[in-house]
C-alpha cells in the first residue's frame, strides 16, 4: 500500500539530514507526522502540492479533537511548516499555506508551590541547626548561613542569583529596605520583615571585612547558586520533604503565592518579584481565583445568610 506524498516526504527528510544535520530520532518523528498529515489530506481529496491554509488548520483542529495536547499539536505544525517551506523552495508549489497559521498556544505549567506549613518546617529546622552548640565551626557556619539565606528568600521572593550576590550594604535606610539588583541591572527596593532583619544583622556581625553578604572563595567572590540549592535540598531531606519538591525557585513561588492567598495585590507582587511584565506574574492567578471563589462562597450576603 503506497503512502500519499511518500516521495516528497523522503526528499524533505533527505534535505533535513544533509543540510541541517537532523538526528535519526528527529527524522523518524517528522516522518510519522508527515505520513499522517499527507494521508489526512488524501482522504479529503487534497495533497501537499495543493493544500491550502484551511486544510492545515482543519488537520490541526482534528488533532485537538483526538485529545492531543498543545505541545503535540505544535510539534506536528512544526514538521508541516518546514515541509511546506521545502516544497516552496524546490518550486513544487507556489506558496506556503502555513505562513499565517498560528502555533497552538501552550498552557503555562503551574508553579510548584510549598505550603506555609512546609516552609515553616524548613525554617524551624534551619533555626535549630544554626543554634546547635555541639556542631563543628565549619558546620555551624554553614547552618547559620543557610538560615539567613532562607529567611531572606522567603521574606523577599528574590531570585537565587540576586540572593547569593547581595552586597553587604544592600540593607540601608531608616526603614531597612533591601536593595536588590535584578535582571537588566534594574534595582528595586523590597521591605524586610523583622525575622529577616534580625537574622541579617546577626550574620553581618560574624563576617570578616568584604563586599558580599555571603562571601566565598570561588570565582565570583560570593556563594554560588548551586551550593545554595544543594544545601537547601539537603535541609529539605532532613525535614522529611521530597528534595525534588524544594528549590530556591520553589521558595520564590511560595513567597508570591502565600502573599496572594492573604490578599496582596497582583501588582504589588509583580514589583516585589521584579517582573518587568504583569503577564509573568499572572501565572499565580490560579491562587487569586481560589481566593475569589472562597470570598464569594463565604462572604456573599445571601450565602452567609443561608448558612446561619
């Protein structure tokens, strides 16, 4: 049984292999997708040489009806788009029907979030280990450092790169705001809670002279992101939490989500996180949706009256 468009597909795959160095796995994936696409066109009396935009969009819509996710549909479209560009470049057809076909929108994955209780458990254990009088000097130093790192991370939602590179004089002014140098070298001021201020003040007193709040002997002169992340995962394991669930970035998500759960405005969280665009912060809107649902269910006057 012949495959519709088989010769064109093989010519395209030869080009991808010879000119672009596509791997065997990539070529096999393209072949599967294009064989399915060409067979679908043939079943409707069309072909790769004659298919228009409507046929392409109808095929993609059919993938969605079959239950394929947006990522799989996007992969199919990528293969089809490159195939048609090849046909145009080789003068097999005059125009590319995929030129104005939009890519399927991929749903953004929700961030992994720790509960308030899990964060509190981490901080409690970190505090206990930092207060261990029987620990060796090196172990005690690392435990105190990790406690300050976690207090700052959960108090501010900083990126880990911003955190480990903090200068010693980042906290200044009568309100003791934290100056954070973020992406694009942009500076933002973030308020500190009492716990974080106390932890940083005690930590600074124990440090030798230098520029960084978390100095280290490495190339950058400060603690590396990798070391901080590793120590956090080890602490999580000791606290009985899955290490895969805990990271500096997950702690940043926890900071944002917990603020929103307690009524913070999305714009305020955007400023604290250092997001240039509110659309980046809107990944947390699922938290707002949950809070609004609770508000309507618990505080609406008719609902409240019926509960009494």
